């Protein structure tokens, strides 16, 4: 061991770093390094085929541990063992080389030993793997065999399952076909059973099996109708229809028998009631008990028929037959009693048309309501859709039946209606029909269509009669009214009423009781005045006692009463046309009466004009509350073109046969067409027009009566200015313009003014009895008087000398105003009631209209242009101030 250690130490020292025993040069070291590198990567022998490099992993970690353990156990290589044991002694270089060769062999063996062992292990694993592969291949072959066998079994099972399903499906189809065939055959096979049941003597309409049997027939018929492709479908459908008709005929016989039985019992009850002398319309209540008793027996049958009437025509025909039979039975039962009741009403109300209408309509309402209730207990209403805007009638057959019952009253009422001549009666009948019958009754019972229709028909007849009688009344009592001397006693009548009113005022001041005053007032007020006063809430009531008591001209009073009646009785379009005719007739009557008053030698023209103005104001005020236009459109044909075309045709006789555009006959046909003209007649505008004309005529007549000579002189002066050629010619040199002649004209005119102004104002007080209206109407007269004198003064200053002016003695503006103020009539003192009525006597529209008339009729702009519409109290203050200023310090009037 010591020797081997020393050898090893010596060998290690060969290549020592500090003092190597055998130092190697660089070339030797490089050669050794290259040999070592070549040994590290030894090439594969040429006889071994090179395979792709595979990363070899250790199969078992125990193998590596084994190599390590072996290295530890082996110790040094055998060559070193021999040297250590002394078995080998290296003495020569050849021995060293041999030893080196052995060492390399040992190193190589030692290096290759793990690989050899690895190869052996790989061979062993390969054998194992080959055995496992053989087993896997065997298993795979067996598994493939099993798979093929499984697929075969699976395919056969699927085929068997499919075949079973197909068989089950065929079995199900066959079962369904069998059931369907049985159902189809059931419809054909059941016919014999159904016919046998219908022929059974024990079958009754009231039995529980009857309605299901009819329902089965209907069901089988619907089935055959839905399947017309069956061979025997048409034949069996005809057979089932025959069976259905037999069943429905049994129902018809039963229901009509019940109705006939009820009608017979009701007739017997009516006969007993007639024998006991009961009131006819009281016996009608006996006609409903028997029918109501038979309703439970037939109602379920009728309900079934109504439910199936849309499925087959036979049901609908049966329902109509039953309903017609029922209504005919009721008509035969009720008609004699209704006629007897209406005849009794005619006897009771022989002279009272309104009572007859009320009683007859109340009786019909009771009958119609009872019949409707009875009909609704047996039949259901029809629910067919109605066209838009049409009257909804759910029971047309009942409506027709009730209409015939209502015609009994209508046939008895119409001859009486067309004989009524009094407008009051016709107006009251219209009010009853519109308010009570069509208003209250029809709104309470909207389902009674027949009752409403007969009420409308009666209303139309009454309105037609009312329109006709109104036209006759217009011709006879308004246009054709012949006034008596008392009707035209104006102003005597007004003076008499004023004296009565003054006497009453004196009695009141004397301390008489309120009871006596009330009696004295009621003695004057008549029923006519009360009717006139109730026309509207704000009627024309002036301060005149005659107006307070409605003592107007009879055609005016009749016109207003007629309008008040027609307004509540007629529709607006009819009322407008008729009201226009009434007003036109009234205006003509007023104008005729005014002409007669004016033509009376004992009266003046002013009386006629004031009479017309008074009543035109009344008419204008009274028609305001009526919500109507009082207009009517009239259409006429204008034959002027026809006349012209005929003359042209006559002048062109030779061109009649020309075959060109100048054919005379063709021109006549084209140009000779009559023209259509439309005229709009407005009664309100006609009233305004006549009122304007009357006011203007009254103003002109009044002015002419006072200023006739003076106006003629002023006109001659204007003519003289127009025709004189030499400006140096003087007016005073004319004979008619001498100062003495002009002095007579001024004096005569002044006397007429002092004498006639009080008379004119007094007449205005009597007729108009309204300070505002009197002032507005008198102001143009005063203005024209002042204008005429101012024109004369201007002429005197221009054409006459101062001495001649003194001779003429024409009053100046202040003097003339003082004269007018001194002769003016003071307003009458009215009672408190008269003052109150005076405040509403003239409406703002009338005052504005009178101002317009005054402005148009007066010459100066100041006369009426400065008056504005004010309340009554302000106007009274204005009038008082102007009268006071006219008497103390008259206002100046401008030249224009």
C-alpha cells in the first residue's frame, strides 16, 4: 500500500504545477488535449448504421445507483492494483506504453460498462415490451372482433326497434281509422234511431230527451255539411233535414198551441169584463196574465231556437213564424180594445184636443210598455249590427206591431188636428208633443221606437197645420186687418191713457191704500197685455201708459204673440221663413195704418209718422230676444236673356239653317237660358230701413211745416247766385227779395215756430214717452231751424244794408235759441214705476240707430255727430244741462 501510494504520488508529480517530474512542452500539451478531445467524441464504427439521435433517459434510477456503488467497490483500476501489488513493474518505455494501453482499455471498459448494462437493460425491456405488444395486439384483435359483433347486434336491434315502431304506428293508424270510420258511420247509423224516437208516441216536446234529440240532428247535419265528399252525404243530409223539420214542426205546434190557448183564455176574460161593463182600457190588463203564465212553458224552446237560428234557415223560419203568430194573436186580441178605448177618449175629450192628446198618448205609452215587457219575456232582442247613423231597433217585428196599434190613435187624431183653426190650440199641442211626449216620455222609454215615430208623425201634422193656419192668420188678421176708428184714434187714445195715469198719480198722492191702487191698475191691464208682457224678459216698455198696458196696434200685438208661439213650436229654419213673412206683413199693416192716420183731415201727418215710428221701435225691440235671423232666401228666374235671344232669333230668320257658328237657332239655345237669381230678404234690416225712412220723413215734414217759406226763399237765393251773370246785381233789387216781403216771411216763420214746436214736442211726448228718444229725434229739427236762420242772416249781411236788416227783423242766433227754449215743453213728471220703466224703454241699439238717423237727416255736423252713447242717467243730466244753457246762455252754432 505504501508503494502504491508513492507510485501514485510520483505519477501525480509528473504533471505538477510547481516542479513536474516530466514537464511537457506546449506542443505536447496541445497534442494531449487534442487526443483527449478526440476520445471524448468517438466516431460511430462504419459497419453500424447511424440512427437519429434519441434522447436516452435512464430507465431506472437504481441502475445509476448501481454504477456508483460499483465504482466505490472496485476502487482503483486493475492496472493500478497490479502495480500496487507489485505484480507489474514498469522498467522500460515499451512496458510503459503497454501499461498505458491497458490503462486505456480499462478506462474504456469502465466507461462503456454503464452503456453495456444499459443496452442489456434495453434488450430486456424490449423483450418485455415485445411481449406486451403481442398481448396488446391480441387484445386489440379480440376487441375489434367484439366491436364488429356489437355493431352487428346493434344494427339488428335498431332494425328490430324500427320495425316495431312501424308496426305500432300502423296499429295506431288502423285504430284511428277504425274509430273515425265508426264515428263517420255513427252519423249514418244514428238516423234510424233518431227517426224511431221521433215516431215514438211517448215523445213530447216538454220531455227531457226532446231538445237533445233536436241538438243531435242539428249536429249530424252540420257534420254532413262539413263533409260533402262522402258518398251518401247528400242523401242523408236531406233525410236529416226532413227529421229536423218534423221536430221543429212539433215545437211550432206546441208553441202556437200555447199562444192560442192563452189568447182564448184572454178573450174569455175580456168577454166577462165587457159583460160587467168595465172600462175598455181597464180590461187590457186582463190580456197579459194568461200570456205571462205560458211563458215558462215555451221560453226554453224559443231560447234554443234563437241560439241556433244562425246555423240553419229552418230555425230562423220557425222563430219568425212563432213571433208572427204571437204578434198576430196579440193584434187580434188588442185591436178591438184599443179602438174602444180610443173611442171612449174621443167621447170624453170631445172638445179638449190637448186633453185628448195627453190621455191618448199616455194610454198608448202604457200599452206599448206592457207589450214590450211581455215580448221581452218570450223573445230576445236582435243583435244584428246596424248601419252607421241608423236608428237602432232591436225588435223590428214588435215595432211594426206597435206602430199599427199607435195608428189607431193617429187615425182618430189627424181628422181632428186638420180641423183645428186656433193658433193657441195648435201651439199648445205642439208644446205637449215636443216637451211631454217626445221629450219626457221618449227619454224615459227610449226603446219604444214605434211610440216615438207616431209622436213625431203627429208633431209634423200639427206643425204643418200650424204653419198653414199662421199663413191664413197673416192674410186675414194682419195684412187684411181692417182697423176700427178706435184702433186709429191717435193721439186721442194716448191722451186718454195719460189722463188715467195722471188721475192714478193724484189718487196715490191723496193717500189711497195700496189695495185700491192695485185694483185700479188691474182694471186697466188686460189679458192681452199680460201675454204681450210675457213674450220676453226685457220687453219694450216706454213711459206711455198705453205701452205699459200693452195697448198697441192690434196687428203689432198679434204679430208678437204669433212669433212667441211659433218660436217655441217650430224648428229654427221653418221659424225663420215664417217669421220673415209675419214681420213683413206687420210692417205693411203698420204703414197702412200710418197712412190712414195721416190722411185723416182731423189729424196731422206727424201723427201718422209718430205712430209708425212708435210701433217700429216696439217691433224692433221685441224681436231682439228671438234667436233667429229673420231672413229667407228666395230664388227666381230671370227671363231677360230669353227675351233678348228671341228677338235676335226673330231678326235672323234667314240664318236659322246655316251650318256654321253663326246659326241663329244655336245662338238662341245657348244664349236664351233663363238666369237664376237669389234674393235674401232680411226683416230686421227692413225694420231698420223703414224706421230710418219714417224718422227722416217726420223730421222733414216738421221742418217744412215751420220753415216752408224761409226754405223756399233760401232756395231762390241759391238759384239767383247760380244764374246771375253780373256780380254787381243785387239780391235786394229783386221783387221777391224785397225787405218788406222778407219781413213778412221772417215774422210768419217765427210765429209758426212758436206755435208748432210745442205741438211737435207734445206729440213726441205722447207717442214716444222717452226723453232720450225725444231729444235725439228733435235735435235735427232744432238744428235745421238754426241753420235756416243762419243762412238768412248770412244773406242779409252780404246783400242788404243795415237799415234793411233792421226792417227785416231777423232774430240772431241767441234770440232764436232763446225762443226755442222758451216754447219748449217741459217733461212730464212720472211716477216711480214710470221712471223705472223709462230707464229700459230704449235699448242702446235703438239709441244708436236714432242718432244715426238724426245725423243723416240733419245738415250741421254738430247736431247729432257729437252725441255719444251713454247710460240713461248721464243722458238725462246732459239733456237737463243743455236745456238750462239754451234758456240762460244759448250756445253758438258754427257756420258749417
